[in-house]
C-alpha cells in the first residue's frame, strides 16, 4: 500500500494504492481515496480484474509505504500532461474501435456467441455486457476485453 498526499493550490488530496488480486490470481494495482472506498466498491462488486473481468477482488499482500509529497505547480503540470496524454491514447483507441468495429449495444453476449460458434464469421464487434453475461461467456471459453470508454467531450 502506498499513500500519497497531493496538494493543489490550497487543497490536499490523499490517495491509497492497493495491490489487488482476483480469484484467478491476476495481480494489479488501483488507487482509492481511502480504504473505505475500496471496501464499498468491492462489496457492491464494482471492482473488476483488468485481465479477466472477474469481480471477486481482494487486497494482495503488500508492504506499506507512506510518503507525503507537496506538489509544486511544475509537478502538477507534468501530471496534467501525463493524464492528458493517456486520455488522448484512450480516445484514439475508442475512435479506432468505432471506425473498425460494429456496435451491437447490449446485444453483445448474443452476437459474440453467434460469431464465436460460426467459425466462418470474421466480424469485429463491440458493445456492453452485464457481469453475469461476462461470467457466462468466460465459462464458455469466450474472452472479452474491457476498455475504459473515455468521453471525447472532456
């Protein structure tokens, strides 16, 4: 666990980074405003493995590392630039998907099965699936990839 303090102008923000692990033993990291936020999101099954989309998540063994850091304006600008760069990359990915894949909306699980079981079909699709649909597809051996859908407007 790593705790950092970020001071922007007169406001301070604390973030906690946890090492997480899903029930399939995938390990990854995520940031939370506090430990209660992690507990609340996990209890509601809103956390999901970045590799397999499992929502059975627990904190992994971690060594605490606490650091306080006052950010000057230059550091804030660097963070803003990095964040903007990541957002631009996600928007490029979104635009590529929208241009090259067919949007099937909430019919993704049905359409993906049609494509998966008809080996002659080579369609590329995207859409939405519920956690239950994701689980059923995974049980059938159909892997899905979750991509953060960044708004183009902000």
